[in-house]
C-alpha cells in the first residue's frame, strides 16, 4: 500500500467532508465520530462533489439530487444513484490523515 498524507485530522470536522487532491484522484475525506473515511469525491449519478454534501450516520449525501452513499462501502443507499463510488484505505498517524489511492476497499475503479 502507498499511503500519502491527505490532511491534518483537525481539518476534518465531525460529520463533514473535506475535498483533497491526491495525485490524479479527487477524494472526500469524511469524519463520523472517531472514524475517518476516504471516498471518491464524485457522485456516480451526476458529476458533482460529494465533499459538498451532508455527512451523517456513516453516509454522505450528494447535494444535487439527494443520493446517499455509505462511507464504508461506497454503495448508494438511495436513488437516483445506482452505482457505488470508490472507497480508499485510511490511516490516522500523529494527528494526520493518510490515504492510499492505489487500491480501493470495494474494488470500484475511481472515476
């Protein structure tokens, strides 16, 4: 695995997402309580940033049409999205968030 620093943990507030660019990938780093997730920052239904949506209960909502995605699996929880988005491994080290975009947790190829 090739983890790279994405941001400081303090930059990601609880129940919010932060957009970061890691190489060729746009990633939304989201925090839900003590858990931190990294998910493709593009809705699979419409090409809009998931980092601009609401985060709650380990999901992120696309602000445009209301699709929700599970932050753990990338699976859509409600329409209109029907395709999952990529999720990436995350490590928190010394109050920094590291993400590995060379592999996905759910096998989905990032857009």
